[in-house]
C-alpha cells in the first residue's frame, strides 16, 4: 500500500548528479550565448622595436597566417587583387591622365604582403625620378613598409620625406604588416603615421580619446586616403582635410591653394590626381559609417576556429567571404551579393559615361588652347568646368570600392562630373563661335 522510499544515501547521490547535470547544461548554454572566446593574450613577448611580422606571428600565429594570405590573388566582380593593365582595358585613361605618370602605368594592386616588391617595380616611380632629375622622394615609401613608423621616429617626418627614395631602400625590409597598425605591448590598434595624426589634429579630434571601433577604421585611413606632397617642407605628406573630409571640402582646399599635381598638356588645365580616397568616401555619411561599422568589420572579419575567435588579417574585399563579413548583420547573403552587383554595375556605367564626356570635352578644349581668336572668357569658363568634372570623376575612379563604400555619394559625384564635362564641352565650342575664331 505504501511505496518504500529509497535509502537516504541514494537520494543524496541522485541529488548531486542532478545538480551536476544542470550545472553542465547551464555552463554549455552560457558558452553558446557568449560565443567563442576572443583570444587576445599570448605567452610569447614581442621584443621592443620588433618589425618583422614573422616574429609577431610567434605570438599571434593565426593572425600571421591570415596576413600571409594577402599574397593570394582573387578577382572580384570588377577588380580584385590579380594584376592586370587597366590602361589596356580602358584606353580613355591615357587621354584623361595625359602628361602624368598614371598614363604610363596603372595596374591593379596586389595585397599588403607585396607592398615593398610592387613599389620597387612600378614604372610610375621611375617616371617620377626622371622628372625630378634622379630620384623620387622618400615620401613614396610612407605606406609601403612596416619599417616606416620607426624610421620616421628616428629621422623625423620631414627628414624622412625629403630623403631620396633610393637612399632609404637599404633600410626598408618588410611590407605593410603588424608594426604599421598595432602597439606591440597591448596589441591595440594605433595610429602611427604622422600625416594622419596631423590631419586629425587639424579637424579638432583628440587622438588619445578615440574608441577602439574608431581606430579599427582610422588605422586603415593611415593609407587608404587622398594625400599630396607639399612643396614646403620639401615633399611633406599632407592630407587635404583642413576644411573637412567630404569631396567639396577637399576641392575647396585645393582651389584655395591653387594646387595642381600637373597641367594636362592637350587642354592646359591644371588638374589634381586623386590617390585612393576610400576613407573620405566612406566617411561622407555612408549607411555603414553612420551605423558604426568599421573597415575591419568587413575587410578583416572575425574567424572562429574551435573555441577561438580572432580577426582575420587577410585584408581584402569581402566579396569572397560574405558569410563572415556581411553575415554578422545581414541574414540573406544572396540578396546582399545581388545588391553589391547592382551598385557596382550602375557605378561602372556612370563612370564610363563620365569618361566619355571628359574625353569629348578634351577634344573641344584642344581647339581653344593657345587659340588667340577664342573668346577668352568662355575659354576660361570651359577650363574651370573641366577641372570640376575631372576631379569628381577621378575621386570616384581612384576609390577602390566602385561606389559600394557610399553608393549615393559616388553616383552623385559621377552625375555632376558628366554634367560639368558637357558644360565644359559646350563652352569650348561657344568660345569658337565668334567670326574671327572660326576654324576652317
């Protein structure tokens, strides 16, 4: 009638087993919710002043192994990291950059691990050296080597920039790598390039108060920006951010200084050759920038191996790893891939249209160059419009996302480029409408 209860000792053992099982289950749940641990500390100490990425790799083997993979070339929808001759693919570029080293050679860039090798091979350095009577400036090394921050600290930025390129060659050993972006003691992302430090100070930013997330973008902005070599101090590297980082701010800065990288021979128009303003386009209120997304979130996404979570240092396009780069925020990867295709295809179409308009404007401007019978006022207006058109096109063309970093801004600038180029063409034609200016 009455069921006999188990002995006390058996009940105690059962209770202990139940608690242990529940504890393990709870621990497993916590691990799953928190995700893999982010590995930060290693038992190997990086020596003071160490630059060799292989030594850093002893402390951070996973990060180093992924950095080595920047040697892998992969093609994306319109670009990638497999070298090819862009001048052969798009002959209009030779016309648009006539008289400038980019009209001699312009190829697709390879990854960070090739930065020293590629700058030594480029014909643009050779052309620049010839124009300057022997050697390019040391400034050309600034974004090419892990040796640069320590050399600048030793020599002083002004002396480093002014030293001939070839004289620094023996002191350049390692490509862009760990020492360019990290504090060797804390591993925190760190701004080491003087030009960015000075540019941020001019914008009123306290570099000591930057968040880690901000630094995960700004360490990239040490190099992936627009810059120019100032005449005084000699060949000093400057970011034209004094008025701000949006295109119109940079344009106003250059116009105020009456700055030009070269004068286009066929038109006589002083022009600016933009470098690679990825940061400026991205930071011009793009959707991802306003959402607080850093460059590293997409180009150096987190990787999970077993229970370890670390940052991939294979800095590259997210195109081939969208699940890692985009999947953190976006669930429908096929949709995102299609969006990228649409944005870049539209941008490429507008970029081609701008180039066609600019080339036709050049043809019209040739007829009024050094023509004493052309209306001087209309001729000057035509040249000013061409400069505006060329700068807008080149800003987007030189930027390496084909519009994706900020689609609306890229398309706006290209649309304005087409408009200004056609206006320049029309003004040049009108300058020849006076009877004495007509050409048989």
